[in-house]
C-alpha cells in the first residue's frame, strides 16, 4: 500500500485526537516526503512496517509540548515525609511521566492500529 492508502485504512499520526502537532499540515507533508520516504510506493510486509516506524518517530518529534501549570508543579512538589523541603527531582519526574502518558498514549494506540493493519 502507499502511505495515503494506509492512512485512509488505519489513520494518520498527524490526525490523532489529543496529540496536537507543532507543525502545519503542509510542513508535515514535506517532512513525510523528506524523512519517511517511499510515501508513493506500494510497500508490504517489513518495508511497510519500517515506514510506519519512521512515520511514528517523526510524529513523536513533531508533537506540541504540553503546558505545565503552576498548580501542577505545586501538587507534584507537595511535602516530603520529613516535612522539611521539597524533592524537586521527584516533582519533575511526576510531571514528566504524567505529561508523557497524556502525550504518547494516543500515539501508541494509533501505532498499534497501524501495525495491526499491516
């Protein structure tokens, strides 16, 4: 299948709900041509699988970074067991994990659908 046929059948990474891209549709199309390649060729099996992985890699790099509010920072920082300070490393990890899950889970679901389609 060509990439367009595959996107019609199993969805595009650029159109995943909850995963806004930081690039325009026109830029996305240009990046597909230059970084993913073989978009107009009918690929099957392993070649199609590797094209999906390249497109997924591109989609993860083009994700818009989620915003972090002051309330999220305050809630993640909390107060430690000793009540004498904030563990900033733990707070950063809590926020990073939460934002990564929100950002990547829909993309991983889309990847699962695309791989099962192949």
